[in-house]
């Protein structure tokens, strides 16, 4: 892994905190798919202070609520979260003097909910409803809390234009700056679709030719997907979010949980990067596409969050064998081959 392209020099601007988020470094991944012929780069957003890309989203969502007058000094912020936005909002709310109530479901990592509590947040966990749609249950609980908690407002990450604005104005411009130009292919994972929509808006605004790939989970309802059981948090959604109505990535790549796990394990063993399930999904999506990408193409991806919170799941062999259909094959990390093409 080379940090900062071929120079191995850290971009010093990454040391400056920009009102809630860090300008994270970009690293060149030479060992992940060594025979691929493409130049693969990863933006290391797991280095954000709350451990994920959602640090950016939280900042833009709170700034917007403060500006439009909905959030008063000492007020309460309520949001549905699978974990990462909750940690980021908990951190930034405590800095700004707000109370934060995080509505989570049972799939949220325990480390994430403990982190929110450490930042002073209240964690409200919904039961999984009979139809299994946890996201819907969380959103309904947010509405109940807003009706009952005086002075409470929601950041509404599923429909708030400030969510994609965070990525249009920071994530992609920083990446392009570090690469010295737009990548030929950009892979990001999707949940609210804020990241992919923000990248799309920045690409359209600048007139770049970048092919944008949105990576989703099998079992997610985004972009006409068939709803199904999912065990890993971070990517996918139980309904088509409002933001997703405006998002039109060039391709949607759906990844099974077994392949996400294999992607995470490859990244750990070949590049020494410990990342979460959605980043593993991106690795799998890139691995599948490699045979069709031209030699010398620049491929960029986001590392959305770190892998520590996934040690009891993604990185635990027993959990994978017990919980993930086809999980056994995700445990075999071969030396240098591209397993996503071999399996196809
Ligand atoms: C772990 C993880 N995966 C995927 C995403 C992309 O999510 P969204 O579509 O909500 O921007 C994020 C966003 O921060 C994330 O933290």
C-alpha cells in the first residue's frame, strides 16, 4: 500500500480538521489485485474521528439544521442509524451542545452503540417487525419521538439534500485533488444513497467522464432490488430512499454477504487494511468487473468505515460459518488470484 499515490508522502492537509471532518489520505492498492493492470486507489475515510464517511454527512446535516432554524441551542436531534451516522452525530452533537437520540435496530454493532453512549447519546433500539423491515421500523420510531420530545428535530439522512452535498463538496473533490484528476471508474457503497448521489452531482457539475458504480447488498430494496434478509450493517436499505429517486449511477452492483466478507478479508490480508462490510462489497464489485476494465484505467474506491466493529462477525470464522449461506468459501483467501472472477 502506498499512501498518497506513488510518493508515499502523506498529504499534510489531512492533518487539518475541517469543521467536523478530516481530509483523509488516498492510498494506492498494488497488492489487492496484482494482475489486474488497473491503478486502484482507496480513500481512507475510516480515519475520520468517528471512524466513517458519515462524519462528513453529520457535519453537513447539522450545519443545515442550524441554518434553517429547526435546531435551537440546547435542542434534541433524532436520527435513524445503522451505527456510523449515529456515532458521528453523537460526537458532533456533544461538541455543539445538543442532545442526540439514536434510533437503531438489532443489527447495529455493539461497539457502535457503546460509542454513541460514550459521547452522551441516548440509544433507542427498535424490535425487528414481523415483515423484517428494520429500516421502516426505525423511521416510524423517529416520527414517534419527534412527536413526543419537545424541541426535537431530525436530520433525516434519507431525504436531506445536505447529505449528498457533503460528498459533492468534500469527498469527491478531495479524491480528485489527491489523484490529480478524476478517476475513470469510481466505486462507492450505498445505503441512503447520499454518497453516490453526491459523487454523481460533483461528476455532472464538473463534466467528468467518470463511470460511477453504486455497490448494494443482495436483499436491499434500492434500485428495484428484492428485499431479503441481511445480517451485516452499513450498506443496503429496506426501502427506496427519497435521495435514491435522484440517483442514477452508471451501474448498480449487488453483492452477497459471503462476497462482502471475502472482500474484507482480502483487503486485510493483501493490503493490511481492516475495513467494514460495505468496503468488502466494493472490493468484490471491483473484482468482478476487472476483466472488463481497460489496462491502465484509474479505479477509485472509498473505504467507508474501519473493520474493528466487524471483528465478531465478518472476521470471525465461526460466526461466518453459522450465519452466512455459502460462508465457507469466504474463509479461503488465496495468495494472489482474483476469487471473484474464479467464482463467476
Ligand atoms: C459503512 C458505510 N457504508 C456505506 C456508506 C454509504 O452510505 P450512504 O448511501 O448512506 O451515503 C456509508 C456512508 O457513510 C458507510 O458509513
